[in-house]
C-alpha cells in the first residue's frame, strides 16, 4: 500500500518520494532538477507552439523562417546552413522547406557558385509573416518568463548558460566517451546472456 504523501508536493517530488521508498539505495536527487526541467520543457513547448499555430506554422517551420530572417538581406541560406542553425538533419530541412515552399513563404534556386547546390530564400510574404510571428513569439516568451522575478530570471539564465556550455564542450575521457563531470562513470554490468561478443 502506498504511503500517504503531502498534498503540496509537485509531480516530480511525488515520483522522488516513491523511488526513495522503493530504491533507498539509489541517489535520486538528480530527478529534482532533470525531472523538472523535462516537465518545464514540455510545458514551454506547448505554450510556444500555440503562437506558431496562429500563423499556420509548426515549430520546425518557424525555426527555418527565423534562420532565414536573421541572415539579413537577401534573407537566404544554403540547406546545410539551415540544418546547422536549426540543429536538425538536412533531410529534415528538406521536408520543412518543401512545406514552406508550397505555402509560398520561401523559394529555392541553384547556387551561383555550385550549380549542384541550392539556396533557400524568404519571399516577401514569408518575411512579412515571420516578422509578425516573431514579434508575437517574443511577447509570448516574455509572458512566460515574467512568472519569475527579474532577479530569478537573471540567476536562471546564468546557471543555464554555464550548464549548457559544459554539456556542449565536454572534457574527453580515457575511453573515448564524453566526460561531463570529471568523475569516473559507473561500471555497467550486462545481464547474463548479453555479454559483448569478444571474438
């Protein structure tokens, strides 16, 4: 039978309480940070996508239009650049550009330097749409961030900037894996029958 839990515990705290009861041998304190970040990311994405949807855009299409608009005149980039700026594969970019081109928001042409290459550019309707959408997007982000005080928001930005920098520039470890902490990682023992083949 489950132990009664205080009503003021949030969902992550209740999950932690369950794990402390069931696995007292495991340190579950990281869930307090990672679990809440995961839930917060999901909630934020839902709120942000509401604005994208008002303009007939998905999150991916919005990212592509923003990357083109940020480029400055003539508002164009190669697909490889778009993939790098939006952190997706070129295949995913192709699908997004296909949808945007069908909507008349971007065009594609051959690159002057390399006839095999392509250049993606904003159309006038595309620029007008993303300018309006981006303005509403920033108002929406301000609304969400204003749930914190200015001091809290500044402290959070500093922490996230530090953490992200350490995640994106990890120190190399002896086994070739990314060492994100500087501490030796746990030894993983496979279940019987799943030992690696040593041939």
